[in-house]
C-alpha cells in the first residue's frame, strides 16, 4: 500500500477511534441527582460502592448499572392517613397492651434516613420498594415491646413520667431500625388513646375540677349570705341605699334563674326596685292543635 493509501486509511480510522473513545468515556460518567444515593451493581449483583450525589467515573467496560435510593430523611406516620409520596408514608396506629394490661392505641411518627455505608444491606434485604414496609413492621414491633414492659402503665403516659417513657420507646425503635441499615433521626410519640380507660380518667379529672369549682362557688355564697345578714340591720323604710347595694346581684340572679319570663317595668318608687309583675311567657301555640 502506497503512502496515499495509508493516509486515506488513517483519515477513516482515526475519527472512528475517537468516536469510540468518546462514547466509552461518556458512558463511564454517572451523575447521581441531589437527594439520592447510588448503589453500583455489576452483572446484577450489589457491590460495596455507594455513589454520593454528583458526577462519578465508572468504567463502562463491564456490565454495570446504578440503583438510586433517597439520601434525605423520610418519615413514616402511624395513626394518620394521607396520600403516599416518595418520602412520606402513613399507616394505622399500633394496638398495644401496656405492662399493667391496659389496651391502648398508640400513634407515632418516625423520621429516618438510609446509612450510606449500609446501602448494600438495604438493597439486598429490602430493595427500593421495601424500605417503608420494614420501617412500619419493625417500628410497630419495637413500640409494642417497649410499652409492654412490666414497669410501664397508664401513669407512664402522663405527667412527668411521659418524657422518660417516650425516650425509652424512641431508643427501642432506633435499635430496631439500626439493624436494618436505617438511622432514626426523630421519633415523636403521639397522644395515646386508652379507650374506655381514658374515659374513666377524663371523668375522674372532670369530677375533681367540678368539685373545686363547687367549693369556690360555696365560699362565694357563704360570703354573700354573711353580707346579707349584716345588711338586714340597715334596712329601713326610709332608706333604700341598702337595696341599691344589692340591686345588681338581684338582677343577675333574676336573669340567670328566670329565662322565658316577662318582666313589666314602671318608674321606681321609694323602697322598690321598679318591678311590678313577673309572668312566665306562654309557649307559642302549636298550629296542629288549633
């Protein structure tokens, strides 16, 4: 082959080689979007290589693919309903039996994220669509076990004992999910529904508050009776100052006790309050009886 033939051959081969190299390099660059993690799979098998958000060079000379997982926090809410999204899921509240055998319905919220170093474990055990399922099952199991301990009762869910109980439940959920390659960032224990036991507690609290209110009202009535007794010594036909002193209270009692009454008024004279007659208003006649 002469010189001109070699030149023509190089002109044809070199662009083809350059195009092939460019295609291989372009296929070797992988971009992971923000808020995601990439797990490198070679021949369908997961590797220990976790790709953080950004551009990465992965040689395309072997059969490889990248599976994406969310790197931001996700949340699961038990006891609420809503539209499922990629990062937030909802489920039913957990029915548990406390250590004192009281049945309770427990809502809670757990926020978590995937540990990048444990991404291979998460992929091999659950896959992209199984993460929320394991969070739901393991968190419910941990909550039931923590609240079912012997030292936990109804009193543990109220007052000063509640923060300690909530911390123990949060630690149990954290330990359960850490074994699955998930890190719990926040756990919130909701208002526990105790069913009929809760109704008894509410009735007891209302009875105590009603008793305190009645005792306060009784003290007010006693003080008013003492004032009325002292006032009787100053009542004379020529002086209506004492009645004027009691007039606001009398009108207040009249309005509170005689709803539906008709009160006729006339100009007040000496020693009177200006009320001439009080008649109970008749209810309107039923047209069906006429």
